[in-house]
């Protein structure tokens, strides 16, 4: 049956920054599709809470505490996962930060921290995991891009720059690792209803603008990311490589 192409039974997925929000939603979705999931965060209490939540749903779940911007600790943590939990078949690079501020007001430290987490962090985690995947000649890597991989707007210069770079890093990973049967793709969420966007949703002017700007006429819901994540994690996407799948309700399709 064609639905078997989306079955993740027996696969293990490491999702960075997955103790809450979009990362946790994708972890739940992949788990419900049969995968074992590894929750990552920089706060142990958040990891424990997310692991308990998914285990209560019957999902085989583990936790791993490390900061993607710390390459030494990341390498140690991934080695432990590979040894004690099992091979990482799927990597979703979801961890990220978004400082807001006009370019002239943005602190250099915030700029550097954003690039370190959102871009260098993905570079470090991916190449560590890819070494194992190359040995097995199999793997799926999904980088969480953004509409800001394509568009600029005020107050998010550091974030947009990191996501623009991530778009090209995704393509270059494909160019180098595709020969090893590793598919590297991206998901570019639009505006989603999460904790990080509560202030924007509360802004009536922005909320009205966004709904009018989006052909779907609404904010994205966490469930909207599950299908794309399962697709890019599964056999159904075995010949899809270097692609950014925008999940934005159609914003990028219109002026």
C-alpha cells in the first residue's frame, strides 16, 4: 500500500530544540508515525516534561541535553545517542532563536548569538550526524528554514540572515551528501500560533494584516507541520533533495 511509504516504524529521530512549540509538535507527529524520538533542549526540566508527555501517548521517547552552539558537547551527546539509543535515521534541525530589533539598534552580541545557534549550530550538528549516516549510506536531514529564507522585513535582520544562509547550507549539504543516499531538505514555516508569536497575535493591526496577506486567511497551527515533517522523514521523499518546502498558507505565492 502507498501509505506504507510514510511509515516510520523502526526509525529514530533526533529533533533539536524540541521540548516545546514546533519541535515538540513534530516529535509527536513522527512518534505517532512509528518513530522513536529523541527530545533535545538546553533545559533538563523542559526535556523531562516533553519526554513524559510523549511517553504517555505511547511514543518511545528519550531525552538529550545539549546546546547546538557547543560543538564539543554536541559531539559527545550524539555519540552517546548512537551508542546507547541507536542509529539516528532522521535529524531535524529545529533549535533557533529570534532577537528582534532594527539593524541600527541590534547588539553585536545578539547578531553573533543568532548566527551561532541558527546557522553554525545546524552546520555542527548536521556534520556530526552525517558522519554516521554516511557510514550507513542512509539518512534524512531536515533543516527548519523560514519565509525569511526568501523575504526581508524590519526587526529580524539577524534571524533572516541566518535563515537565508541555512537555505544555501541545505543545498550544499545535498550537493555533498546526496551520493550517500542522504536526503537533506528544509521546511519553511510561515506565521504559526506558538508561544513566540503571542505578542504578534495580540497586535490587532498585525493580526489583521497577516490574515489579509495570507491566502489561507489564518495563522498556521502546530498540526500543519506534521504532514510535511513525516513526508520529508519517510521513504516517500527518497528522491526529494535540496528542496525547501514552505508551509506558509500561500504567503510566498502572492505579492
